[in-house]
């Protein structure tokens, strides 16, 4: 027989226990529903770059930039470690694809970045699309990455062939001269630059006096530069990269182009190129860039961290790698998952912090930011090491980059 009140006590205890169980179950359910979803327990990012002729443009410096971005998150996101790995693609698309395939299939790499050289960038970005991995393209310049080759997992952080031809040509044409001669490397990059640059020149009322094409890795530019000199064009534009640009600019002085009143424009020139040329050689050349280490306090803060490791100032490629990886990690944090499609959607939704300046990612993956037009200083005007550029003007992002509807990207279209 129960003592008086004991039945009620047991009933009350049961009710309390049931209530506590329900509360605990609900709390656990909420925790599980909101728990971060990081596949394999690590966020792994591969930096696939050029360690040969372009090593000073990206290469090891891009790895440093990616690691500095990870450091901003204390090397973990959502409580899981961030791992940065790297490899040399040797400027060969087949080697690049082989490395990336192993990374995606066996090493569980979540995202790949750098990808200098357009042929490499296009090939690896296509593989990333097939493999459902993120391609943070900070090296390749081809605007096809956000045109016919666009995808929901590709974002393009480098200033592309359209911006560096149409945007740059329009600005220099308006400020310097309208008679141009193009010296372009003889592969797809040079073809794109020549085409878009000519269209921009025509749109501004300029005149293409002539053009020549030269083989990649040329050392003797005499015939090409003599043709440019003989054209009497006020502007000679070099649609080239790396060692080709350095060699060509050095030889412009040998043939007296600048002394004869011609202005040199480096259509894809890095500060490492100017450093290799020296200010005496590069003086007066016009270049465009989305990043210069001495622009403002935010640019200098990153440059100082980078310099402490690499003993040189970062190029725009390395700076773009830093911003790309940083934004990717920010999107994982915001989406609370490293799921590729979810993260890329979040990357497009979130505003981009481009060294303290606002930027954004369009649905086609094109990162929109302002470019700046710079003129290379004279040795006398340079006040300290790496003080190479004088800012001439700003090219607004919406004017510099190709309008979204004109690229041929079919994302979101039926």
C-alpha cells in the first residue's frame, strides 16, 4: 500500500523526468541541426602555381599569401583545421589537371587557387566543375572563365583579359594618345588582348596603326619593335607576360622607342616585372592593377606581413590569392558548411573586402573591383625600396570589366 502522497510524488517525478527528457532532446536536436558540416574534418586548399619562369609572380608567394589568409582565421574554421598544400603545374595543362585530379579524388582538396596561365586555369577550372570543387582563379587572365566556361563553382579574382585590354586601353587612350601599335604574344592570351583592345580603341575614337605577333618565350624582339617604331604610333602596347614583357621593355630602349616619343603600355605587368627591369628601364611605362602594395594602410599591412616572409613585395596575383582564400573561408564560416555549392553561393552573396575597398562577385563568378592606372616612376622620384608606381587614375569596376550579359555565360538561363 502506498503511503499518503507517495503516488502523487512518483507521478510528479515521472512528469519532471519526461519534461527534462523532452527539453534535452530538443536541445540536442537544435545542436545537431546547427552543427557545422565540414567534410573529412579539415578544410584543404591547394595552391597550384608556376614555379618556373613565373615563380616571382605567383608560385611560392601565392602559397605564402594563402597561408596568411588562413592565419587570419587562426588556421581553423568552424572548429576544424585549415590545411594549405601546393604544387608546380610547370605551365602545362595536362600536368595541372593530373595534380588537381589527384587532389580532388584522393587528397580531398576542397578548393584550388592560383592557376597562373590561362590554359591551365581553364583546364583545372573545368575539372573543378566536374568534380564539384571550388576554383578560386587568382592567376589565369582569360575572361572565358566567366564567359562560355563559367560555372557555379568558379570565381575569377585576377584582373582578366577584357579589363586589361578594354578597360586599360580606354583609359590610356583618353589620357595619353589614340594612335596605337600592339606587340602581342602568339597564343590565345595575346589574341584576346589584341581583339578586345582593338574594339576598345575603336570605341574611343582611336586608331590601330598596326600589330605584330611574336612566339612565346622570345628573347630577340628586334624585328617586332622595329615594326612598332616604324609605325610612328604614339603608344606601343605589349600584350605579353613575365619574361617576355621584361625582355621586350629592355629592348625598347636599345631601339630608342621612348627617346623617339613613344609611350610603352604593359597590358599584363606585375611589380615583380618592374623590379626585374629596374626603374631606369621601366620609367614612364603605364600599367593597370587591382593591387599595389603602397596604395594605403590596408595594402601596406598585408605587404609588410608578406615581406617579412618572402623579402619582396607581393604581386597583384599573390594579393588576389590572399583575398580569394580569405573570402572562401569567410563563406564557409557564414554558411556553416564546406559544401561546394553552398559555399560558392555564399561567396556570391557576401560583400568582398578587397583590402578595405568594397568589391562583389557577380553570379557568373566575376569579382568586380576598381582597377587603377599607374605610371612607373623615375629612379629620382622613387623614395624607398619598391616605391615604383605613381597612381594616375581609378577605373571603376563596372566600366573596367565586361558587362555580365555580354560574356556568354549561361548560368541561371534556361
